[in-house]
C-alpha cells in the first residue's frame, strides 16, 4: 500500500495516478458485484446460466455443438454481444 501512496502523491506521475485510481475503483466495484452475486438465490443463478448458454449456442452461433462449448467461451460470447467485453475484473 505504501507504493500506491507514494505514486499517487508524486506530482510527476499524473497519468500513473489516474490509472491507479481507476484500477482501485474497478477493483472495489468488481469485489462488490462478486459479493452480491454470491448472495443470489441458486435458482436465479441456474436460470441465468441457461440463458447464457442458450445465447452462446443459438442465432449466429447456431453451428456450435453444446457439449463442445467451454464455459469461458460462452461467457465471452455473451459479454461481446451485450457490450460487456473488457469490463471484467482482469480488464484495464
């Protein structure tokens, strides 16, 4: 944490300061959403997964064989088609 304070307070690092602040805000937001998601009812999570998998195997993806579809590929397709791509916890 000390390095973060040192970088933020250094006036020569305005760009780094902004990037670090944005990173911290995103990290806290993602942690909050993860905690919220863990409290969702299992039935809601189950049906949400069905909707995501159905989206990843229909429409322009209708040639996809369901047993061959990886979970991460289904998430990627859903995220790209709903403008969520690049907003995950690992994005900058």
